[in-house]
């Protein structure tokens, strides 16, 4: 089956995917252990938008693994096309300053870093807790239409700064749908403006003025065939490995199996061996490397200023402050909302949904009901 024929059969999933991204657009907001780039054949090149006007084609990829978050939620299936990988990560974790996938927000499992963050909140250590909070990241296969046509590049960026703006603009309210910008044959060139914002000793990108233009040609078959299926290269560490990275007891911890092999919550509680808090110096250092200030990574990493421990953008401040104020809740089991709302119907409709332990299952049930 040719690439073009496959794209015709699978392109409908892209419109569905845009709807999923729109529905969850307001949720949130280097030594990476998130994706195993070395597993991917050939050189992986990373896209860095320039200051001013930019134009890219977003190239969809085939979902190939059950570890794709939306497959886990029951919203998409292996074999469908997706235009971005949307996951939650903890960044600059522990002495090794690693990035790891958040088990709680991505898969609805127990996460030692989220637990430590809640512990810090209860102790009144708001800055330390904020430094451990997970951040929402997105990965795209893109073609830089103006500067490097015909070349596949990977674009990793903050969901809050890019995908949220993109999907808001793609919403077609008149037709109750979305501009199918990622379709291989009938999609659009995505245009946007990029500005450099300096704050707190950091320089990062801000994305505005999104628009969509007709492509002169459909996506080249070779280019679409080379799109990386990010989900099959995810590095999903288990509970103990992430805990070891967090407390520095095993800085060389590697992949210990996918999230289905993680221990139950009861076993996790019994196995917690470290009760010490991060000291203020380590915690403030983590805060300096937050989501927006590292938006350009891996191509450009901002230089720290030792005296600066500030938040890095107005948008991020609003996003983080909202998250910090959310109360800590515990799940009361499958099929039941721990906050008194209707399970499978009220997902994302209330403040408590932001940090709810059963959100993944609840949003999946809601989508199935729709």
C-alpha cells in the first residue's frame, strides 16, 4: 500500500486528534530521558523557529505503540495518524538534572515526583513544590517551508506557548470543527510569529499570530514516510527508577520497563526509602529551569544568573499560580469522581480536574460517551 493510499484511509484521525487537543488545551501548562533519540535511524535534526515570521508544515506520524497516551486513554488506536505527541514531563530532576515522563499526568499512575511536590506543599515550601511540578510538552515532525524545504525536523516546545495557541486558532466555530492543517494532501502551511522574551535572566520564545495558508504542493511521500513515530521511542521509567533519579541514589538509572509493569500504590508506599527534603539550593536551581525558559532546548539553553530566582513570563506565572492553588486530592476508585462530580461527564469542567488522580480514566470515559 502506497503512502498516499494509506494517508487517505487514516487522515480522518487527524481531525479527531485536533478535537482532543482543543478539549484539553487549558490543562496546564537536554539530559532528557523522555525519548530515546539514539534508537531512531539516521540523524535527528531539531527545528528552531526564527525571530519574526515562520512557516512550517506539520507532518503526521503513525501511532505504533500502546504507550501512546491517547491509546492508553482509549481515544485513539494503533495505526491511526497523529500530528503531535502530547505528554507531561518533569524537568531538571535530581542531581543529574534529568527530564522524565510524569507517570501521573501522562498515564494516571503513581509518580514519586508528584508525591514529593505534594509533600513540599504541605510543608509550606511553595517554590520547591513548583520546581517539581510537571510541565506539558509537545513534539512535532515539521518541515521548515522557507528555510529547509524537504527536510524533516523535530520541534519540541511548551504546550502552553505553542499548541494551545495553534489549536485555538484552528478552531472553526462556523462549521463546528477544525482546520485540518496536518492532512498530507489537503493540509495547510502553519504560519506564526516568534518573539524573544527576556525575563529573570532568561531568553525564550513566545508564539503569536497563527494563521493557515494553502500549500503549493501536498507533502512529499519520502518526507511523510520519514516522520518519527514518537510513541514507540518513549522512555517510560518505572516508579523506583524515577525515585532514584529524584533523590540521586542512582544517577545512571535507565529504562526499567513500560508503565504497565509499575508496582501498585500499596507496594510503592512500602518501598519508599528516602524521607529527606531537597535543600533550598537544589530546589531553587530546578525552578530556574522551568517550562518557558527552556522553550528553545535543545538548540539553545539560556544562561543562569545566580541571583535570579524569578518566574519567567506573565503567561507562565498565571499558569503555575493556578496549578499551585489546586488542592491535593486522592482518588476514591474507578468510575467514581473523588470531588463529587459525575465521572465520565464532568472531566475538565472544574478546577479540581487539573490535579485529579482519575482524570485520565475520566476523560477517556467522557470521550467514549461522546
